[in-house]
C-alpha cells in the first residue's frame, strides 16, 4: 500500500530541469548555479520503529544513527558530505536531556565527515521521539551514482558482510562516505545503492531501476557474524537468509564493469573488504545461482517500512 | 528549558567558513562553490501541537502549512525558493490516504512558488502525524536578510496585520516570498524575521540579535480582524494583545533605514499593505510607546514551542 502510495506520489511530482537525478533515487541531485551539484537526502526516524530508547540504546546512539543513515545515502550517491539540518520532536518529559544526548552522538559524526550542522527545528510534544535529518552533499556534474545505470555484464559488489544488524550494529552505522569517494576517484560506478532494507530487496530496486536482472551467487554472499549469531539463536532462519533480507547493514551495493569490479576487490580502499557476489544479466527480477550452477528465482526480502 | 537547550546547542555547533549566516537565524546560508548562496531551513510539525486533524483541518491544509512555514522562512531571508524535501511519519491506519491528502495541499503551493519537491522519506508508525519539510532557496552572496542587522534609527515595518490566526488563518499561511523578492530588489533590508511565534516575541529576537531596543508604537500595530473576533469571544485579551502575542501570522517583520521604510510603505509590492509600527533605538529589550508619548517596558509574549 505504501509502495503504491510512493509510486502514486512519484508519478505526480513534476520533472524539473534543475534535478539531475529525479525523485526516486537514493537522493536528489540539484544543478546549482555553477560548479558542483548539490545532493540532498532526508531520513526521519521514529521511536518504536527505528529504535527503542532504553538500556544500551542511548540517545547518543540514536543521534549517531539518525545522521549516519543520511551519510550512507550520500555515500550511495558518491557525494561528499557538506551540511545537515536536524529536526526533532522530543517527548516533553526530559526533553532537554534527550536533545543533548542526541547531539552528543550526532555532532562527532558530523565533524568526522567534515559536515556542518547548519540549523534545525526543536519541538516538544506528548508523543515519542522523532528525529528527521536532512543531509546535503556535493558531487561533480554528471558524477552522481544513480541506481538505474547497471548493464548486463556488470558485476555486483558489496562493500561488506550483511545480516544480523538488529543485534546492535544497526545503531552504530559506519557510513561508507570515505570509501565511496575513494572508489569514485578510481572507477566508474555504473549503479549504486546503500543496503538499508535488505541486500536482496535493495538489489531488486537497483535492477528494477536499471531494467536488468540480478544474478546472485549464493555461495559468495558475504555473511556477517551477527547473521550467524541470530541464526544460532534458533530463529529458523539461515545465516544466508539473514544476510539477504535483514537490512540496516548500510554497506554499499555497486554495479561495475567486470574489469573495474575485479580491480576494486583486488585493491580496495582502506577499511573495507568488498566482495563480488553476482552479476547483472538481461531480464528482470532476481535469480539465485547455487554452487553447482543451478538457478532458481530469488524472492527479494527485506524491511519494507519506508518508501522512496 | 528548551530555549536553554537551544542556546546550549548553538554554543556547541562549530563555526564553519561555508556558512555565511550561522545557525540561529531564520535559515542557514551556505556558500556554494560559485554563484548564488544556498539557503536551507527545516520545520517539523506534529499533530496535537501544530494542528489537530479533523473537521476543517484537512490533510491538504496541513500539507500546505508544512511547506508554507518553510517558504515563510525563505522569505524572511530574502531568498528565492528552489527545492524541498518532505519527511513524514504517518499513523498506520489510513496512511496512504493521509499521505495523498498532504501532497494535495503541498504540491500546488510548491508549484506556485517555483519550488521542486526533490525527494522525501515516508514512514508509518503507531504515533500521530509528523511532517518535516526542508526547504532550500538561493540568494546572491551577501544579500541574505539576517536578523542581527537592525541599527538605531531604523524603522520597524510589518507586512500585514497580526493576531487571531488560531481562528483558522494559521493553516492557510500565504508566504511572503514574492513580496520579499520585490522588496529586496528595491531596498536594503537591515534585518528581517517572519512572525511565527508572535510579533513582540519575534521582534524581541531581532532586537536581541541586533543588540538594539525595539520601540513599539502601540497605536500603529496593525490588528487583524481575527484578533478583534478572538477578543469579542470574551477571552479577556485585547485585540492589541492578540496582535502582539498570538503568532503564526507569517507576515514579515523588517528593519529598514527611515527613507527606505517610508518609500516601502508609500509604494509597496502588490498584495501587501506594510505598516511602520515602531523604530529601533539604542538599548535592549522592547518598549511600548502610547499615543501620548509615554512609554513603558513591553514584555515580549508569544508561542514558545520551538527553538532555534
């Protein structure tokens, strides 16, 4: 229903020559008057859906996450972070302490990525915590990584292992901004998306946008130790399924020409160990390929809480 | 407490050379790589605080308001609207219909002001409606209207009558963007702010930022018919008090040199009837001047729900 609503909405947003990448990608790219393009993205997090305050889930970790997921969107565009604005609705009780805690997690992350917090809007109300961050980045004209540029023959790369982020990692998102810029400096990235809702679901989005089919080598999907842990907790879901469907990994999923993909995994930027886990072929949807070469359709799975 | 938190927060935001106007003004101004400056502002509205859905308060009117208050912030910077991103948390029940209703109010306003909706984030949750709009505008270098530039001798101008917006007008905000640009083309505006929280409260903010005192001629404060209506409802508050303290008028409050102020009110842009209602003098705080010339300190009053 929501996805339908988003489609409905996207269909009604007028095209505008100032937008180099229109609504529906990881972020919109604005043609500024001159020089670099402006990249803008917004993510709104709500208590009860994106986090549950209490215990290990401190306001600082929530503040970190609220900015980090936006930085991840900028990374997925190959954009350099520039500025952010932060809007919050704080529960009246303890509002100031909560606000300070959020800032304590958000500000160091902003500083670490050379991002200035340019403003915000602080509200209190009788509801739970809501935090909305708008991030602005920049990118050279024509250089933004879109999700619709994958072509048959490209290889699929993911910048790290997936699955099990719910065990805590989803709060400590380490956005791949520096790595994205290092990759952009050396390679042509044909298509990119960050894994917010699930490796298979986000891959399906990239394939749909590109008009191509994703062929996933199941034996090569990098599985995070947290996915193994979740599986050992006897939840009836295999580590591979966790890796394909859990989401909130905030790794980058990239499509590159074969030579570029192989050069990237052979000599990656510091801090990541990217893996080739499949390829782009003609067709639609996703296909899983087993070690013996047999294939079957792969149903994309993941977290469908948000749109656009 | 909140105001303290905002002060605490502002004190901790690092200065950045990319910001021509730092946090704490109506909007932040970013120095883009070249050409015009980028102006960014965000406002988050929550059900129960900023509106109560039901009856005449349709989702479309809420969508209109959510964008309009941001456009008003751009107007208060003398900025030209360029783009907006919209993040919402929708109550699960009826989410799509509500989202569509919001869009129905928001999109025409965006179109009317030449603003492209560049993206967004749609979420559902078990809480009430939350809508956060980030607006981006542009302005020539050095031309943004700040709130800290008023000087003794300047006259205080308001672009329209105030008070009583709670009777319904607060939902149908008509942002003063075109009028602001028309004024910017003809005059040097020394300081500007939009009246979101109350004429006297927002004037006090301008005076505090400018290091000056505001002298308000009580007989010249333009009183909206809605303020008269609210007063007739026997609420014990005079129409003048409503005009000074109600807020959500979204008129512009400007400080201009005397000659400019007089030329503006003598020959205003189409659609507004600006009024000189006071002057800027040396000192701090606000002073009320009666028709007989006597003065007394004026306590700023208004809506203190949000910060920054």
